[in-house]
């Protein structure tokens, strides 16, 4: 629009005059060519040329076209005035033509001027509208930005207010020149007042200031004001209920643009919880120190580099080292354990990495050559971020326990040796008694029976009473012989002298016959040969197991398996009885205890599997040779 206006306002004037000349010449040419038709009325064409010129060129070219038209009209269509021939009719014609041309040209020029003025006004109005739109857009943008800034300020103020509430921080401004002090809402609450309180801030502070700390804070502020520098001070206030609140005040100096000192702005932080936490931490640390310093167990603390940063007196006594040699040194500075330093360091790093405690035990050789046995329990210590920052190790001196265990093992070994010797002696005595009964008592009873039988044959026909008495004596002798044989078998079955396979076959057959329980024997190696001691132990274990089954199991079927593998004799006895809970075996279960002791004496292993209602399985592994 600006380009159009400039092109119109700067149009050359020569264009208007050229248009006047051209339009008048065109009218004259048309009148000359068509003279017969326009000879009586040439005026309209010249008037049209004048109107066209006025419309195109404006006022100046319009009057120029009027002059040209009058001259053309005068020279060619009326008696020329310059000829000095006075013709009234033609004079009036030229006069009327001139007046009409001037009037119409003036009207056309005025109309054109009005149109152009209206056009210029319209252009100016459009430009003004555009300017107003631009200004309005800028105002809207400024208003939007102002609203955004206002909203941002409101949000920041709300955010600051909530932040002060959460962090228990109040802000203040102190103008020294006018002696005014302003507090934020949270600052009022920290001092135990409401923001709507009528008291001045100075009065509120004076009413809450702790007598001991009031002078301290005043001196700190006075010194800072004199030097126009920052200050920071911790102090206490006393609330209305009498409770103590710990505060930290921080002030920053404020200067004007010309570096004139005006006062301070600052914050007041409620550090009561922090102080309480610090006091609690100090108390806990003191309690830890008291406990650690008086603990009979060694206490060692390692940092992230596995360096000892604390040891208690018990550790120094147990390890036989001095404090300066034990603290703030690496692990390998003094090391007497039976494990390597790298192994122990790896355990400590694992505790810090995983956070899981670890236990390790071993032997420690003191600098004086003494031996100490220890058990260490290591746990990770975490910082406020939940990251492991150290390891606390509790080292217990278990030397007396190890010595007691060694003595106990020696006693158990001795008891087993005594039990083994006792069992061997019992078996030898049984064998001896069984042999004596078999060789002496059984032989004498058999001979006596033969003698009674002979007497019955020789003298029985003489007296029926004698014959009856003899028969009774024979029956009693048979019963006595049977009892003797049972006693001999109970002491040591004769089949045991033939080997373990034959002894188990006799035992299973006798059990099935007398107990009415189906018992099956499975021999996987018919040529199995055991020492007399091992064979006797296997037989006695099987005998005791079958005795327990008959007494307690209420079983219907029993399977006995005997096999041999890798120099070990494997005996397995399974029943389908009621079973029992292996974790709750009665203390007076001497049968199972005897089985275990026999196996341990021979250097074997025994396993007992049982569940209530699922039967019981006993597995015994003993060496085939002693």
C-alpha cells in the first residue's frame, strides 16, 4: 500500500499535460475527419477531452486542455478572434464554450481532486488501521507477556512460600536507615507467631531471644554492620511453651546503585531437627564407643579401601599389637591369619558391594608366636544416600571354644574306642559263651537224654510208672536242649561263622517265621567277604533294625538289600510301616543310637529316611576291611 501511494504521489506532471495535448488533438482530429457530422456541434468532443484531462492530470493539465480547446475552437470552428472580425454570434459561442469548458473542467478537476483526496484519506485510514492493528497486536503480546510474568511471579512466590514451609526457612529484610525489619510468613511461624500479629518484628525477636545467645547474635551483627559484610550465626529462641528452638541466621549486605549501604537481607533456618539429629548421632557414637571399648570381642572398622580406621582394645589384646600399628594402616601391614590378605580383602569388598553380611573363621598367629582362633562377623555400614561407606567387623576369640571342641572330639574318639573295645569284648564273650554252651551244656544234655532213653528201653517194661517218668524226662530234656540252642543262637548264630550272606538269610527267614511279616532279602554279591568285625556289625545292625520294625513300625513288608561298591558294604532296610518324624527322635531311642555308634566306630555312614505314614529306610555304608 505504501508503494502504491508513493507511485501515485510522485507521478510526473508532464504526463497530465501530455494527456491534455493528446486528448485535445484526438478531439480535433475526430472533428476534422468527421467535420460534416460535427460541424454544427464540435463542443462535446472538446468537453470530453477537457474532462478526460481533468480526470487524468488534475487542475493544471485541465486548464491547459481548456486553453488548447478554446484555441482550436477559435481557429477552426468560429471566426477567429485574432482576425478582429466582430461577429456577435460567434463571440457568444466562444464565450459560452469557454465558460462551459471552464465549468466542466473545474467540476471534473474538483471531482478528481475530491476522489484523490478521498483516496489519500482512505490510504491514510488503511495505514492508520494497519498501525492500530500492529499496535493492538503489540499490546496483546505485551499483555500476554505481562500475564505470563505475573503468573510466573505468582507461581514463584507460591513456590518460595511452600519451599520455606518445607525447609523451615524464613526470609527477612532490615533497612538500617529507616530502622525497619520485615519478615516473611514462615519467619513469623518459626518464631511462634502468626503473620497477622500486631507486634513489631523487633518486639517479637526480643520476646523470643535466648538470654545467653542474645548478646552473641548482637555482637556478630554489630561487627558485620561495621564492616558492611556478610554474617552467619547460630542461636536459640525460647517459644511460649518453654521449648528451645535452634536457628541459623544468615545476612547479606544490600547496596544501592551508587554503592550506598542500605541494610541487609537474609534468611533464618530452623535447624532444631538437625541439632537433634547431631545430638542423637553423638549420643549413638558415644554409646558405640562405650560398647566397643568395653566389649570382650574385637571390633574393627574398615573404610572403602579396606584400611583399618578403628580398633577397640579387645582386638589389640587378642592380636597382640599396639594401637599405632593397627589404625590407619592397610591390611597387610600386620597379618597373621591362616588365610591370605587378598582373600580377606575380597570378603570385605563383597560385603560393601552386596550389602550382605559375611562370616569367616580361622587361626591367627600373634607376633609373640601365640595361636589365637577367631570368628569374624562383618556387616556393611551405609551413609545417608544408602551407599556402603565402611565395614564393621566383630572378631570373637574362640580359642577356648576350639580347645574345648578338640577336647570333646578327643573324648568322643576315646569313648568310641572304649565302646568298640567293649563291643568287641562283648562279642568275644558271646562267642565264648555260645561255644561253651554248645560244647559243654548242649553235649551233656544230649548225653543225658540218650541215657534216659536207654533206661526207658531197658526198664520201661518192668514198670509203666517208670516208663512214664522216663518219657517226661525226655520231653523236658528236649525242651532244655531247644532253649540252650536258642540261647546259643541269640548269643551268636552259627550261620554267622559261615559268612554275612548266610547269616542274613538265616535272620530274614527266622524273622518271617516268628513275626508273621513278609521279609525279603536281596543279595547283589553272593561272594561278598567281610572281616569278622564288619560282618558282625552288619548282622547286629540288621538284627536291631528288624527288632525295631517288629516293635514299632506296624509294617507288613520289609526289604533287606546287601551290596558292595568301591570297597564299601551297603546295607539298606526298608519297611512300609507308619514311619516317624526324623527331626523329633526320642532321646531314649537306644536302638537307633546303637546303630549309629556301631557305624561310626567302623568309620562308616548311616542315613535314616522316614515320614509319617510313608515307612522308614535305613542305609548303612561301612568299609569291607578294617
